[in-house]
């Protein structure tokens, strides 16, 4: 149950609504290369416009370390794309505060959309945005009557544009996107339809220990693939060659295998390579056959078949982390096979943000997955069961 105010609890008619969105889109030479995050924000923006709000949008874009970063990290192209997506004008002010901002705010009519410049331009002078400078939070709060936080990607950070504004404004709510992320990644996971299968992959165990621990108590089965799998095989005493291994996590992997032996499912075969290169693929082979000078860079077909059987029996599936080095074509098959198994299953399918979400989108599976999270770090922290400051700061339901 969502205990935070949502936009359904608000009456925004004629009010100034400051909305924190996540427009941190990938850009190359001033061109947006993937507009998914803008698309995802449209629903909340349109709902608030229809309700008669006067919108002031804030987002960060990349990291601003020096003045020269400003030219390539302006939000101006995002405003242009947003206007196309909502089929309405978006006024862009190339400033984060000051007279020009205030004049533009004063001239807003119900349904209008104003967008300010990249919030991290405020990081140049004392990291005011990223350190949640109280004066900056107060200033942005002073521009509006209501605050809506719809930026999941930064919800695990306390910045002036999320926690700061929420602290200093009278009324606040989560947007539709944030509401859905919380519903899925926290409520659904706490009370999943069973069997609940978790799939964990990616490079390192060390990044995911708190998530592994939590899933060990909640999930019925845990598939462990990606680079993580080799530390588990090392813990069982097998030769893993030059595969990715975290030597300081071997004991942890042993302990986890002992505690979760009924639940943990490891790949039984791998794409074996002589080097960390696309053209170094040698063969698919089982876990006993990795030679000292070889590395595993993906899970193999026997593993994919086994994983698909487990996924087929599930009612809820949560996936975080690719099964192999999916950036190289020779090592994509394991990750694609998981996508196929997710699509084929009748389960409710969830992909935590980050690389597995990027892979599923890149391979064209986005429309067939029930929920693809927009947050990487934020989705991991929510799955760990942590309280995210950007959510906590929003007002509770009355
Ligand atoms: P993470 O950010 O922890 O989800 O890790 C994602 C990264 O793990 C991707 O860049 C993959 O290339 C990498 N990865 C997956 N499997 C392997 C593997 N067997 N060896 C090395 N890196 C891997």
C-alpha cells in the first residue's frame, strides 16, 4: 500500500506545480540517443496539465564538474523533444534561478509547461544541488505551491531538487512513474505471487550482497548468472581460469551456498573464451571444463534451457544483471535467452534498472515485460528494502 501522497490526492487547478522529473538521457553531440526517460515522464506531466496545473519542470543531466561541461549538458534539446511528445509548447529558460526564471513562472497559465536548466549547473559553485543546499531547496520551493517528485533514478540521493524542495514546500506527492516503481519494486516484492524467481547477474557479488541477502529470505529460487557465478564455482573448488572472480567473496559465496542450497541455481555451462574480446569465443562447455588460461563470458545453452524451465514455472520473476558480457555480440545469447524466457512465461515480469534493463530494451523486448525500472542504483536500494530519501521526503497520505 502506497502511504505517500500521489498526484490523485492533489488539487492542482491554477496552482504552480514544481515537478522533479528524470530527464537524464544519453546524449551524443547534443543529440538525444534514447528518449525513454522523457517518454516515461509524459503520463504524469499530461495528468497534471489536464488537472490545470502550471508546471515547472526540473531535472539533472549528467555530471557538471567544470564550466566547460555546461555546453554539452544543457537540457535545451530535451525541452524540444518533450514538446513533441506532449504535443504542446515547452518554454525553456536557460537558468536555474533568477529574474528570467521568476518572470517565466509568473506568466504561466493553467496547462503550461516551463522547463528550467539542468539542476546540476548548481553544482559548479559548492555542489549546491548534490549536497542539498538548504537555500537552493528553499528557492525552488518558493516558485511553486506543490511539489511532485517523479524522478526515480535519483530517489536514492538527497539532493536540493528532490529532498530539498519537499522539505520546504507546503504540499508534495509522488508522480505516477515513481508510484509505479514503488508499487512494483517494494510492494510486489514484499508479497509476491509464488513461485517467485529472482535472477541475478552482472559483474560483481560485492555490489549486490544486500539484495542477495534479502532475496534469499523472500524468493523461492534464485538464478545466479553473469560474472558472479564464477566466484560460486571457485567456492565449490572448481577451476575457473581467468574468469571474473572476487577472491575476497569466496567465503561469502560458500556460506550463501550452504544457506541457500535449495534455492540457488547456477549456470551449468558457459561461453568459454581465451581472452576478454568478442572474437576470442572458443566454445560452449560445462563448468568442469574451464582451463586455467580460459574465461567464461556468458552462460551457455544448457543453462539457458534450465533457467527457462524454472522461469516457466514462476508467477513472479525479478531480474537484475545480465548473464554475460552482453556488450559483445558473441556473449549476448545467455542474456537474450533470459529475455525470451521472461516473454514466454505467464509470470509478472520485473526488470530492475541498469544493465539488464538496457539489454532488454536494446534487444527489443521492452514492450513484452511488465515492468522495466527506470532506476539503476535506486532500484537496487529499493530491492534491498532501504528507505530512499527522495521518497521519504514526500508527504504521507492524510
Ligand atoms: P552490473 O552493473 O553489476 O549489473 O554488471 C553488468 C556488467 O557485467 C556488464 O557490463 C557485463 O558485461 C558484465 N558481465 C556479465 N557477465 C560477465 C562475465 N562473465 N565476465 C565479466 N563481466 C561480465
